[in-house]
């Protein structure tokens, strides 16, 4: 007869393990569990025999065994061994015989009824006392075998024996202490540093020193009111916010705001260095966090509160790698590029639709390399300290009061305001940002125009200057992305320029030069040949005039032909106001501004142009292509994800975006048609403003770098801050510039041709 298969769907049927309460016999013990106590008692008995042989080396092993067994301690150990053997025999029989096991279960059920009269705590204490008695007696039996005393005599004379063994015990303790203190000292010194404590009188910063961040400052002041008067919210059932995150671009005043909080409250200010918790050994960061909050609790009790500030919190607040979290923050855009912005269209899609749309972004994000900090427990220690279990503290409170049967006192409410700053909020762990740890999150962005005016005015008041109110407002207008730090540095650089020229007073021109130097860098100092200088200046003049005539949402910051690396010259625009989206007409204006270089060179050089237009045309093509494919700014209503367009290879040519759509198809024709249309518009603008283009060209060749206000002055024919544009409005100057340009074009067409000298400005 074939054996019954034990397979289920081709796999062995292992069945279900029987519950302990459903067993009819006792659960079998492991071999070691069955023999461990017997081996222990026999080992102690052998140890006593060895002690007897040491005391009297002349006696035989049999005599020593007889002597030990006949003694009280030896008989006790033999008795324990015999009792343990009977207990194990009882277990073996219960594991084999179900009736025997059931009888013992019923017997102990009656005993448990009696034991259940007492509380579990009482039964635990009685069991513990019994174990202590047996353990102490066993130790006394072993020690007594070495000193020829009975176990009871050993217990009675234990103080005397302890005193006699004290020198040897102290040596052991000393050696252990010496070994431990080395590690304690190493970890102690490694855990120091990176944390600076400023007492209330040390912090001189006040809220009046924070300029341009009034909206955020008002919210921060609200937290200070609760820190000073916590009953105002706690008496109404609320709690004092204990954590603030300030995030935004570098230099916007986050650290200064934290210092002002400490200065206004008169509380100690603890500054945590960004690299304080970066260590070469695991565990040091945890010790630093514990030590930091121990210090914070002491300061909070002594001064009624304390402010701790974590600068560059992203170095501590990440578990490692790219942290995935909800869209709690708006991505920060440093540049004035609005073509990728759009409304929150995904809010109207279904869950499945959102998943499809998000997949496009995920493909782009996953292409990057993820970095991060290694896991060493520092962040977890910080999270625990920020909102961990508020346990009773202190030896007397926790140990002595419990020993006397008293309830430990609960810890006081530590008034600790945690402030953090970062310019990388997306890297922070979500567990750090949850309410209860970081209760309030404020974006410290670029100052508003009013804030920039105030910041310029305050920093200029620290030096000697002659700038008017209108000039300060103009500076604020042309500095849309300036922070408090950049404005301070610009004013300081303007002072350096004034001192370099032998003056003590800062002038408007000094600030303009300093701003250009700080924003665009120091020119290389390289010189152009004469005819190349003219072509580069005309190239930039076409950009500048087209931008001035067509763009109404931005102004020119600076125009220059001074070389900086691979850049021969540029015209830099700045927005007049913060914008979120661009209109189609504004995108077209940007494209015309880019195309103006090609249109201008071909217009003024009889159809010829330089390689310098390549970057401009690539930007123009990119704007038109993305507008058509992503923003429905073309002849069709089709639109695709912007990241898909940017990463599809479409702009490189020949790579299909979707089936039947490539640069050789209808989209390519539409793009070319649109570029030709905008090219014609650029030609028309430049023809209409030919005299202005030549005037700006001459100003650039003369001064090399001019401000946007000077560009406007040259175009309008009026005086400017550095350039008197009124001289370009005369007929004589216009004719001189036209003749000069005609000669420069003729020299361009002749080998080794040299243009005439640059026309001089009238005195």
C-alpha cells in the first residue's frame, strides 16, 4: 500500500502548531534547560572539593569528596541536586503520561485559587524573597567552604569577611575604574564643542535690527508673547508653541531673527553649530543631544526660559537619502523664470489621473543621485528630547521618594523655544516637522520693495553718503532678489570704491558699480579689437533697445561688453514686481528680445552675423517650443508635461516625444513659422529705433558697462546717473554715429580693415 502523500499543492503540509493550553501532556524541555540546575549544583559541589584539596594537599580525592559531602554545605548541595533530579523526572513523566499531567494541572488549579487571593505584586515580592534567600545561602555555602565555616556562620560573619577582602576588592575596583575612565574621558571630550551659550546681557540684537521681514517678524513676536506669558494660552486649554522653523534663501535674516528673539526676551540664547553633531564615532551625536537638552533644562529653570537655535538644520534633520514627504513647502526659485509655473491643475484630476501625471515628474527626479547622512541615532535622540516621555528627574525624586513609598514629583514645564533655520526644507524629516515638535513653519523670503528700501536706508545711514530718497527707492526697485546680507555687502563694497577713489562720501554711482560687481562678478579685463568691439556693442545694444521698447514688466539692470570668462557681454533685466505666471504676449516679447541680436546683426551688417547669436537663438527656440508643447501657445491645443519636453531630446532634434510627433513634423514647421514671425517683429523694432541702437552701441564702446538707468537715458536723450544721454539726441551726433558705423561695416568687409576712431562725446 502506498504511503499517503503529505503534499499540499506540491508543498509539504506543515500543519498548525498546537497551543500550549490545548496540549494533553507537558511541553518537552530543551536538554540544556533540563540539566542546567543539576550542573550548577554539581559544579558548586566540585568547587568545594577543590577548595578542600587546596587546604590539605595530602588528602586523596575520595577523602576530600567524603569530607565535603559529610559537611553541611556539601549535604545541602547534594540535596538540591537530588531534588532537581526528582523535579526533572516529574517533568519527563508529565511529558509522556497525559493522565499524570492532567492530575497535576487540577492540583495546581486548586493552589492557584488560594494564591489568587493575593495581588500579583505581593506574589512577585514573596517569590523574590525566596530566590534571594536561596541565592544568599548558596553563595554563603561556597564562601564558607574556603574559610571553614558553615553557611550560617558565613552569613553572620560576612561584615568581617568583607573587611578582610576589602584591599583585594579595592584593587579590582581600581583596575575597573581605570579602564572605564579612559573611555569616559574620550567620549566626554569628543562630545564637547559646537554649542555656544550666550547669556541675556551678551545678546544686543533687537527686533528693530531686523529689516524687511515685517510679516514673519510679527508671527515670531507672537511666539515671544506666549513664552513670556504662557498662562495667556494655557489657562484657556491650549499649549505654548515650542518650535519654529524659518526657511528661505540664504542671507534673508533667519539667524538674525533668532538672535533678536533672545535679545528681546532677556533669555539665554544657545547657538548650535551646523556641524556640532557630525562625528567620526557612532553615539557621540546622541551624547551631544542629551547633554544639550540637559543644559537647556537647567537654563530654563534658572532664567524662566531659554531659546535654542539650530542653524542649517538640514545637516541634522535628515535620516539619510532623499526624504519623501508631503508638499508642505513651495519649491524655491532663485531665477526669474516663470515659464514653468502654472495653476494647480492636478487638484481637479482623479486619484488615478494624478498618479499618471506624477509619474512624469518621478522619472525626472529618480534620475538624480541621492545623498544623505548616515544613520547614527542623532536625529532620533533629538526627536525624543523634543517630545519624549516627561519622566521624573533627579536621584532623590526618583529613587528616595519611591523607597519611602512616596510618589515622585512630575517634572516642571521647561520653557524651551526651539528655533531652526534652513534653506533646504525638503530635506528635513517629516517626524521633525510634526506639530508638537515644530509647531510653526515660516518662510523667510526675499524682502519686499518696502523692506529693501528700509534695509538700504539703514545700512547707508551707517556710512557717509549723499543718496537721495528717490535714488534709494530706485536701488530697491532694481534689487528684487537682494537679501539683507547682499544689501549690506553692496553698501560696504560701495564704501570701498569711494575710499579707493579718495572720497569719504558714498555716491549713487558707487552703489551702482558695487551692485554690478557683486551680482555679475569682476570683468576679466580682456580687450577687443576695434571692429569686434563695435560688433559686440551693437549686439548688446539691439538686446537693450528691444527690451526697453517692448518689455513693460521688467527694467534693464546693467548692460556691458566687458568679458567675463566665455561671456563677451550681456544685458541683464530685473522684474519690477514678483510674478507667478507669464502671459503669451510676454513670452513673445522675451523671444523677440533674444532674436533681436540676430535681427540686428543681419540688419546692420548687410545680412551677415556672428556665432554669438547661437545662444540667443537656442533660448528663443526653447521658449517657443515649450510654449507650444506645454502651455498651448501654438496653433494646437495639445500640451505635454514640461519635464517630459525638457528631457525627451526634442530640443536636440529628431527624437519623437510621442508617436508621430518630432522636430521634423508639424511642430517643427509651427516653431519655424513662429520664429520667423517674431524675427520680423524684431527687425521692425530695430529699424524704427536705428539711431537709438547706434547711440547705445557708442555708449557701451565708450563706458564698457552702463546701468539700466543710463541705457534709458541714452535712448530717451536725457541726462542719466553716469552717462549724459542728451548729447546723443543732437543731429550732429546722430550723423557722426551713422558715419562711424558705415565705416566699421566697410572695414569688416575688407581684409585687415580697421574702422575709424570712435567719435568723441562733446564737452
